[in-house]
C-alpha cells in the first residue's frame, strides 16, 4: 500500500494525539479528592454518612420493588398454569365424552 507524505503526517499526528490522550492521567493527574465548599468548617463526615445511608435506602427500596414485581409475575404465571390445566381437563373430558358417545 502506498501512502503519500500528507497521509503519513496526518497518521503520525493522529497517533501522537492518541498517545498523549492515553498518557493524560500520568502527565496531568486530576485532584484525588473533591474539595468541599460547605458553610461549616472542619471535616463534615456526617454528610457522607447521610448520603450513603440515603443511597442504601434507595437501593433497598428498589430491591423490595423488584421482589414485589417478581412475586406478581410468579402469581400471574401460576394463574396461567391453572387456567391451561383447566382448559386441558375440559378438552380431555370433551374428547372422552365424544369417544364414549360414539361407541
């Protein structure tokens, strides 16, 4: 494959740009911790505990909702199974009656 000098330069620039983008965390690392800009002074660990507690409560509510949904689906499937069994039973009774009536 032949490539002219223009294509070679563009590919070289593109490669260097991708390399620099990949090395960005080492060349210009972001700040490790977020700076808190609260009105109160000092460490405010209670807000972290409260937010973690709120997140865990939301997760627990989501799990409970999912359990309720799965229970509803399970009961619906059970009802469908009972309905199908009832239909099968009626079909079998009808076919048995028809075969007995023909004899």
